[in-house]
């Protein structure tokens, strides 16, 4: 329920509906938009939101869903329902075109079964009755006209008309040429008069040609004559045309009678098209305002994240401007937000944004806010916005406000959202403030939720000291004297009355005089609020600076990860180059040694020469030693991990790493599992491993996976026997890389369960254990999670 009746209009909901109607393809879709109402049932709201969100996903991410031929077939079907009536050629064509669209839509969703469940529910159990189209296409052509061969009689009549037309044309052409040759005709060609083909004849020659005069020119100098020889043929043509019309009506009546049993199904097809047009329009509108589906909850609460007023958003988009997003939270602790701050600072927009977005969600529309926003459901939405004075009812502005407050206090409850703009205004502030405070106190006792805007200091003070109420302010740049349109929760805001007056150019003497008239206490409060807002602004700017630095750190971390990946990818290439270099070093070293020995032999072991050669050899070997250490260091950086293929250094045996435990590695070599020191293996490429070994290993693993059961039933087993089974079971599970297992041991006295769980806690590869759900076995079954 929305109170008063014009509250939706003042919040802008009618404007939203008009914008949605622009996206509708049919009058039926526009009628559905007009009927949009605020709902209170969670399931209904959730269904409409999800339908719109799914259609939005189709428009943005999937192949186009074409809805071109969309006619109001409901009126035609209702007409066909009545005995004795029949549909025209054009009406049958529209029905056929609409059904073609319906069947393509059903097929579209059938091809994507389960992907859009809420849209699929629109035509659940709706059959594709193609026989309807087939019956129509038997007599109606693709242009919407009756087919000449729709029946044997019609085909015969059509053939007769064609022959008569040809004969009549042939005769009249012959007569016309003779008349022309004799100079009897007027200027012009053959023409139609009263549906008959006539010759234009000069009035003075009308007696020279036998026939019937159907018309004459305005001057009377030309008469239009149908030759006597053609008259009988034209009469025959007219009779045939009447017969053709009677045959067509006969066919249309028969077709209408055939389709009459399908009237309920045709109405269902019409309903599907109408609903899809409606949902499509809502989805297109959602895309235009960057609408998202918020988290819908059953409780009466609101948590808007980066929300924007849709109408303001559309208006500013035309000027290439953007809306400052709103963040506001209304829950059990902070039920009513009291928003204060300067005029034109965004207080009313803030309150209207909350109200309009709440109505939109409860009407099944997506909203321009973060998808993590949370929206609850309110049974009632009460709003007091603008001036509702009435001369007829003898109500002043303030009286109208008080009438609404009276209604609010009588009917509001914890499921009511209250929106009040400029609370308490319209009368002497000395009395309006206390009355507003009392009204707010009464509403707060009813646990209402809502947003209200005010300039009254007593309401700010009351909100600060009252549970359930929360102050908030629209931030203002008091250096530039400009509003920031940012809502800040927790503290009230200054109205900046003197500052704004000074900026506008009000005389300094007037402003000073006004300051003297304001009490010292009020001036101190206002100054304090200004200082608080300035501090908040500084904090916000500092937060923005920190956020930027965090983004920079994230970027650097991402860059570091990319570099790490690059190094991993190039590691093999580096090792390959190092091996080639090592081989070259060994070759060079061998050559050096051989040359040294040769020179020593040639020099016949002269001491000086031998010493020099030995020094050169030592020098070169040191250089090679340095290179070898570099290669070893590079080799050590090659990390061996689970899944890698390795070779035992002291043999040609090849195996695949199953697990690495400190300095040891568990290898799978065919059916054999072995534990060896990490220092005894070296990594080899997959290509260097023979295909038969890789294939055999893959087959073993596949068979292991296919035969391994993730449940182990130990009921009735003795303790030692059960532990032996678990040991084998866990070893296999770890080897296969499983993450969780299920051990069934039963409840009984709990002895077997205790024994098994004590063993599991000591097993190094077990990360945690827990009971099965109470409905599915409880502590009689143990879930084991592996590292």
C-alpha cells in the first residue's frame, strides 16, 4: 500500500512506467506496464525480478531473441469464438505470423533448457500446435491473400475470370483501334468507369458506336462508352467475381470453424507474447539505466550500495554528466535516517532515491545500484513530499502535513517505510520543531523504517540521543562553497545558511546582524557541524588516496605474478641452454688437457715449460668450475612438483611424482610405488618419457579412478582389521589426489568410531574430520577431508 495515492507520482514512479512503455512493441505490452503495482509477496517479487534479469542476460550475452511479428490476436480469437463469424484473410495472416513468432520463442528456450528457468515458466507445458499454421497456410499465401488454388471451385472460378478478362480485353482493344482509325475517339486511353472498361469517344460520334454510356467529361465533349460486344463478357466477369467472393467467404468460414477448438490455446499464445513483450521492455529499460538485480530479503531493511536516482541519471546522461552514487543502510539498529545539510545539497534526492528504488524493486524492476545491495519488503510506503495544500478542503500547507502525520501515526508499523521531506516545516519553527520531534518519537516507538530530511536542530539532537534513529548529512565543500552530494552517516550537517547567503552576495551588515540575532549556543553548534564536515571531507580525501595506493599495490602484485609465470615458462629453455654450455665446457676441458699433455711430451718435461702449462691448465679449470657451479645453481632452481616425470640419477629408471614430503619424493613406476631422496632424481621432459610408459601410467590411474569408491563401509569389522583397511584406503586416496572421503562405521557403543577417528587424527594427510548431517547418518558416518 502506498499513501497518499499521489506518492508514487511524486517519487517519479509514473515517469518510470512511461519510459518502460517506450520499449514495448505492442499495445498489450503497454497495457501491462500501466498495470504495474507494488507487490508485497516475496515469491512474486523474486519471480518478476529474475524474469527481467534473465531477459537482460539474453539481450547482453546470448543470441538475439526475435519478436518481430506481434499482433493483437486476442481480439481476433475472441471474434472466432462466436459461432457464425469468420476471420478475414488479413486476420488469419496476423494469427499465423504471431504463432510463427511464438513457436520460434518456445524453440529458443527449449534449446537452452534450464538456462533461463523463470522465463521458461511463462510457457511451461504450452504445446507447439503447428497444425494451426498448416491449416492457415493451406488457403492463405505469404502475402496474406487467399490462394487461387485454395479449393477446386475457387481455382475453376479464378481460371474463368482470367479467360473472360482476356477475351473482353481482346475485343475492346479491337473496337478501340477501329474507333481510333475512324477518328471517333477523344484523347486518352481506355479507362474504368463504374467498374467497367470504357472507350473515351467524342460526344458528336457517340451514335456511331453501339454501346452503353457510363460517364462523360466535365465539359461534355467526351463520353465514356462500353461497347455492346463487350457488355455481356463484363457481366460474366462481374458474376464470376461475386462467385469468387462467395467461395472465399465459404473457405474462411470453414477455416474459422476448424480453428475454433483451439481458442483457449491461441489465447495462451497471445498471453505468452504479451508477457514477453512486457519483460523485454523492462529488461531494455534496465540496460538503459545500468540496472541490476539486488539481493532480495524478506525482512524490512535496505542497504543500497552505489545507488543512483534513475530519472536524474537519464537527465544528466544527456548532458554528459554522472550522478554521485548513494550509500545508505536502514536496518533494525538504524531504523530512521535523519538527513540534514545545506539547501540544494541533495537531501531530497537522497530520500527520493530510497523511496523510488524501493517501489521499483517491489514492482519487479531492476534498479541502478550495485548487485550486492540488499532490499527488503515493506507492506506500506508512506510519503510526505511537497506542498499538498487544498483550497477546496480548506487545508493549508501545514494542515496538509499534519493530516498525513496523523495517518502515519495511526497506521504505521515495523513493516512501513516512511519518507518525509523537510520534516516540520510550514509553521513557526518555535512550535513546528517540537511537534515534529513528538511525531518522530511516536513513529520511532512503532519501529518504522524510513528517511526524513530536516533543518531543525532539535531533530538532529533528538536523533543523536535516541535509539533507532541515526543522523546523516550531505557533505559540503565549505572552501569552494559547493555541495558534494555525498551522504555521510553518523553526524548531522550544517545548513550553511550564513555561508550561502554570503556567497549569493547578501550584504555583510545584514549577515552580521542576523548572526547577532542567533543565540550563541546555536552559532557554536553550527560552527561545530561545519568543522565536523570539513574533517569528514579530509578523511574522505585521505581514504581516496589510500584506495589509489592499494590499487597501485594490487597492480604491482599482478605484474609480479605475470613475471613469475614468464620465468616459469622460460625455465626449461634456460636449463637447455645451460646443458649445452656445460657440454661445450667439458669438450673444451678435454681438449685443453689433451693439448697440455701433448705439449708436455713435446717439451720433454722441461720444468719451466711444464710449470707454465700446469698454471694455464689450473686457470682454465677454475673458470670451468665457476661455470659448472652456475649450472648447478640453475639446475637447483628447477622445482620438482607433483605430476612431473623424473629419472633416477644413478639409473635409467623413470617415474612420475605422486607427492613430495620434505627431502623425499614418492614415485609411481608402473604398479610400483617407491620413496626416494629428492637429491637422487632429476626432472625430465614429458617427451623424453617413452609413450608406452606414459600410456600405461595413464591407464593405471584411469582404472584406479574408475574402480575406487569414495565410501568405505567398516560396519561389523574388528578394530585391527578396520585400521588396516583404512590405511590401504587412505594411501590410495592420497595417491589419486582425492579431496574428501566417507567412512561408514555405525553408531553402536562408539568404540569403533573413536578408534578410527584417533587414527585419522594422526594421519598427516588428513586436514579435518566431521560428522555426516544428522538426517543422513550423523556421527555414524565420518567425513574425512584430505590436504
